[in-house]
């Protein structure tokens, strides 16, 4: 098979996959752009309810905070509570999803008296955008087909990136100008091809990182393989959960006591933490997961994790970020790598800008496809006007 025929076949594959997934890719990219600075936007929208006057008296313990809140409001089951070492910061309490979304997903509470400060603005909007980005708003969310579809789209993007760079490989591969500078003097199809290929070279590495890390959230086999490859054997196997005594179920173990969990956590961490998020078990379990971020944490993935029994207050497992290997730190920071925040706000801005270019590739790719079809039709012989013998 000749080099030209291989390239023609590769172009056909590139075009078909691009046409098949370009719209979904654009939706996923633009929703990612919307979420790039979600934390900063929400902090700005809710600044008046996230801060309180710092008092000299003691702050309420988690159980008392929840009891005071639920005494005056029916928000359903608490799913998580976020506390900080900042005495002027409000406590955020999250709730299990309600039927029909009639109740707020979370509220801010005064840590000194349990007074309700309000539900954060923009939370429902970003939650919808997140569901569209991850699961395309399909039924079942993470348990539905949307997760697999976005994974297939990510694989398609990887194929587009590899085939695209092969197709545009210039004769003078060592020339930076050939790789990175579009031919602005061209017009029509030539300009579209130049813009499509050169802009694709600009964002190739970023898109490849986005696709490879996005697969982490779509396929269990990919996550398990990455965990096996990058973590130590003990971590790859996962911490064993302690079994309940024979004949004793979780419902018989007693009520969950978050105060005991919090006391154990403070004994372990002291004043080293800046923010701690307590996530309650979704079912009938008793283990509370605590994610803890230090004051000097460079990104969201740089966190310690603890699992503490909410009945006995006993620590069952812990993962300290400082003790992790390089591979395990990569696994803990997949989301930060995916959105570029591992490089701080410049990284987020760079990844956001790259994602915002996705509509450009969809439009120019579609126009190039239509142009090729038109060119092929024009180059076919007009059989209807041939005379006998021709």
C-alpha cells in the first residue's frame, strides 16, 4: 500500500470520527469551560453568606450544628459537612438529593449559633452543567449510559489527535514556523485547512491530557489499570473495610456520632488543616470519610484522607498525601490535571482557552469535509455528455 493511499484512508477515518463526535465534543468542551473557574465564581456570588463575624467563644460541634439546623428546617438527610480552621468562615452542610429537587443541595450555617445563612447561589446551575459535562444529562447519571458515551468520545478524540498530527506532518518537520504559524494569506479551503491543523497543533498536548484523564471517570477498567500501574501494591488492592461483629448489623451499631469523628480527626491533625470535609455513609454503614486540606495545599488533590467509625470514633484507615509515591500523587490529582488547576490559575486559564477552541475545530472540520465532497463531485467525468466511442 502506497503512502498516499494510507494517508487517504487515515483522512477518511479522521473525517468520519470527527463528524460522529464533533457535536458531543463541543458540548463537553464548552461545559468544561463554564466550570473552569466555578469555585471563584461561586465565592464571588456568595461572599456575604460564606463569612461570619469571628467570636472568641467556642464554635458548635458538628452534631449540635446539624441538630439546630434540622430543628427549624426539613432539608432531609445530611450527606456532608465542610468545616474550616478559619473562625470567620461559615460551615457548609450538604444534603442527599431530594425528589424533584425541591430542597436546596446545601446551605451555609453560622458555626457559633447554627443560624441559617442561606443556600449558595449558582449551585444548581453548576450542578446541571456538571451533569451535562460528565453524563450528557442522560438518566442514571454515573450509573447510566452517559458515562460510557463520554468515554467513547474521549477515545475518539485521542484517535483524532493522533491521526491529525500524522496527516499534517510537514516536509520540514524541524521548522517551528511550519508547525505553529497559520497561513493567513490563504483564502477559502486552504485557510480553513491551515487554521484547523495549526490550531490543532497548539492544543494537541492539552487535549491529550484532557482525554486521558477524562477516561478515568468513564471506565472502571481504565481506572483499575491506572491504579495498578501507578500505585504501590498495597494501595492498588485498596484498604480493607473492617467487618461488623458477627450478628451485628449497621442498624444495630447505634447512631452516628459526628462529634466522635471530629474529635478523632482533631487529635490526628491538630491545627495543620485549613479545610475538612466530612462525608457521611450513603447507606447503613458507619464509616465517615474525611478529606483534609492543609493551609499550604497547592491544589485540590493535595489532601489527606481518613476513615473514622462514627459509632466508636476509631480510625480505620488513613492516606497521607506527603507519604504517597509520585504515581499515587498523580492518581490523587487526576481532576486537577484534567482541568489544569494543578498548575494554578494560569493552568486553568490555559486549559479553559484550549477547550474554548473546540467549536473552531468542529466548524472548520465540517467545512473541509463539505469542500472535499464538492471537489470530488466536480472532478467526476460527466458521463451523460459523452458520445459513443469516448
